[in-house]
């Protein structure tokens, strides 16, 4: 039922189509790129960035800027290792494409035929979900990202728990971004190749492309002598160096570490339709499927920042890539975000042009501003001040956070108190996917312990509390733009029956 839709989308796409290396013979001037990167780093107060640009099969620009760690002397170079986060999704989709090309998988294979443990709470989705569904964000499931960051570090457990989570939309009805489907697709690819996602990615992509500095684990990334330190831009406007996110168990969703130099080879490979030099690694037709629209999406909310209306008329998702209009050109792109890193990859296949940018600050839109400016220059488009535009977007996000907090405070009912004494709320609460949350009381203060996190409960009104993240201190610093609530619900007998927390309903465990 989806092939006609893809055909319509493809028709829409076709309608729209009407230290730096030496400058190539064609005359790619590095000066405009140097200028915008320096400007972006200054305006966003970002420590560093690395950029690579490819045109017509050649790396025409490759350079590092700034420092690997704020306040330190080590410079970012073309060989500085950065986690590329969700830019990894295209690697997973390409790995699956290679297996499709070899006849070992089909895009529309049912997931459970390859991974029997994969289950979804929605009966229809559970029965029918395919690899194509996983790779195009149309399972009907939301992110449930806290499961992987806070509760479990086991890949199989993460996939099972996510599958037990509550759906957000009906199956295949709506595009909704989610990470675990790509973790799952990576597990399937690893199983089919009789290895795992990490080894298969190295053997089939890194090694043939000569991406010798690329890796798939935090340990490997940090073992590189030249690697970047992540930085978090707090709501208090303080920039702090932080630790790398420990996400190895998320695999194909976002675990590639790479450099600007290595990513130049990735851009060349994608723009060459699956060739690495004279060697073909995947059929052009099969790889092109990953660049082909599968689902329409509305560039609303945060997505309007990455896909602003003035830059394009439509936005879709392919398989591991966004496929969208960029100022009259079909663009294949993806961004990546971890707590202290941001990456952006943008390709214009028709013009054989691509750019990759990585930066060691988040939240930040350095990478978006630089990548769009590079494309404008490379394609000869009228100049836009993307640094200014994206700086305004980031400021608007923080304004929205402040406004929401003000509205919540205004909505608070004064002079209320909980229905019960603090100790009466203490106990164990369970949820199907999210496991156990334990509420403890000490000296009249309540805390919630869930996974690796501890939250202090500050009374808001009635039986609703503000859950303030307090442990582990070096991680919860990045929760400063989020507001968590804990709402206790009483049964007919006046005793606590359940706890609504993390947008889930935890049922109290009877003694």
C-alpha cells in the first residue's frame, strides 16, 4: 500500500530538481567557509568544529577549528574524533542495503522473522512491522529514550522494554522519530552476517572506505589521542565540559565515532552511488532506495529549526536519511545529537556536493549554520545569514522553556498540601516497560529512585510534586531545560494506588 505513496513523493522530488587542502582546479575558495565557521564558533561560543566538503568526487575542503576542550590548548584538526550520533543511522541503513543487495534481506521482511524476541505492544504493528518500517520511523512508537539512558545498558533488554512501551500513534499512520528501531535493525544486520552491528559496519563500510579512525564504542573513541571533549550549554548560559554519553548498547541508532577526514570518504561513497574508488560496495539502485522518500513529515516544533520554511517546500524521510527540498535542490541529510556534541551531514546528489560538520557543544546550531552556508556557496545560491537565523532559533527555544515554566508556576494552586503524610507515599511502583520506581522518605522529604537517576520531590500542589533530578550530578546537569512531574493517585480507600512519572503510569506494588 505504500509503493504508490513513494511514487508520488518521488515525483514531487523530481519536480523540485529543475588545515585546509589545496584549492582544486575548479577553484573552490576556502575563504567563505573559513569565515562562516569562525563566525559560528564566536556567536555560539562553541569550543571547536571540524568541516569537510566534497564536490564531484573530490575532497575540496578539510579543516579543524577551535579547541578540543574549552580552556585547553589542543586544537581541533581534520583527524579529531567526534561521536556523530544519529548521523550513524545512515550507516545502519546502508549496511542493511548491502544485505538487501546480496539477497540476504529484503526491505519488507518482517522483523520478527529475523529477530523473534522483537515485539510491540500494538497487535497490528507487532505482526506486520518490517525493516522498512524500522528505518523510516513509522512504527507508531515514540522515542522512550530514557530507557536507554537511564534504565538499561543491555541491547536486548532495551529493545524488549521499548517494545513494551506505550505507542504514540497508530502503526504506519504518522512519522515519529525514534532510536530503538535503528538499534533493532543493527541487531538484525549483525545476526544475518553472523557477527554484530559494530563488526559488520567496520568490515563492510569503514575498512573498504579507508575510514581508519572511525569506531563504534565510547572506549574506542576516547582512546584516540586526538578526540574532542563534549560541552553542555546550560540554561544558566554556562558552558561546561562533560563526559561522553555511554550509549554503546544503542548500536545502530547512533554509536559511530568519526573524523572530518573519514567522513569525507563517506560523503564520496554516498555521492558516487555506492562506489569506493573503482570498487562497488552496493548496487546504486539499492542504495538509492535509502535516499528515496518513504514517509511525509511536518516540519513543526523543533523540526522547523532544522528544516525552516524559507529553505524548502517539503520534508520527508527515506531510510536512515531525511530527504527534503533545500532551496530548489533535493537534499539528503541527517543530524546527530548527544549531550555535548552535534553533527550535521548534507548531500545534494544532483550536484555531487556534500558537507559534514561536527562540533563539541550542545545545544548549539553551529553545524546547521555552517552546513547550510557551505551549500549556499557551493551551489551558487543567494547568501543567507544562517548563523544569525539559527542563533535566533536557539534563543527562541530557551525563551519557550522560560515561558512554559512561568505558565506552570502561574497555574500552581496556592495553599494546598498533599492528602497524606510523606511516609504514606513511600513504596515501590512498577511499570511494564519502565520497570521499578522506588519512592523513599527521609525527614519529611521524598525522593524517587529510578534506574540510575534520583529525583527529589518538591511539593507543587495537591498530590503533584516537581521531580528535581539530583543524581548522578555529572549527568543530570543536562536536564536543566526539562520539567519532570510526579503525581500520586489515590484509590477509593484513600491509599496511594499509582504514580504518574516520566509520562508513565507506575502501579504501586502491594506489600
